[in-house]
């Protein structure tokens, strides 16, 4: 009350659709919009990028105009709920469901960091130090996710 300070921070991440591993991490203040960081999340070899509804209008922004990336951005929830109940509405809903299934891979590293590593809050130590901590956490999350994906089963030979 009165003199309380709160530090808001966002972690914007770029995730490979095939492997589900994080390739880019950008830490910003909490009041920075997602769409302003879209260009920083690309590594350069993408042909398609999929984002949630926070990235509406990303293809119109000046830093993204010349890029050879096809943007697939989710429909806002209110527009999705107002879709007609005809064949076109059902097809649009299926398309949105497909986008969501690919976007879900972005949530797996956040699950590892928040639930397995128990990193739910951060102390304010400056944006640079907190971003460096995010790099470390997402690097370890990549190790956990890659370990799950490429788990080697041990075989024993009886002698």
C-alpha cells in the first residue's frame, strides 16, 4: 500500500516448431507489447511464423515489411466466438485449431520453468540481469525438453 513497487517483466521466446526448443529469448518490461518484439524472435531462416492474438497486425509493422515470412496470427477470441455456424465458420474454426496446436509448443518451455523449476516470480535486479537469468532458465528448459524427446533406453546384456 502506498509505497509498494512492482516490477513487471515479460519473456518473449521464439520456438522451433519441429523440435519445440527455444532458439530466441527477449526479456522486456511488462508494459511492452508482444507485437513490437516479433522481428527479434525470428532467426532468419523461417518461411512461416505463428503467433497468438497479441501479434495482430505484425505484417504491417515497418520492421517486418521486407521479410519473406508468412505470418499466421490467431484470431481474437471475440471474433472466433462470433464465427457463423455454417461451413465457412467450421472451416475457419478448424484452421484456428491447427494454429493453436502448433502454438502450444511455445507453452512447454514456460511449463518447465514455472512448474518444474518453480520460477514464478523474479526480483528486480535490473532488466539485463533478469534477462540473463531467463537465458539460463530457457537453456536448461531446452535440456529438459530435449532429454524427454531423445531419451535413450538402457539395454543390458545378460552374461
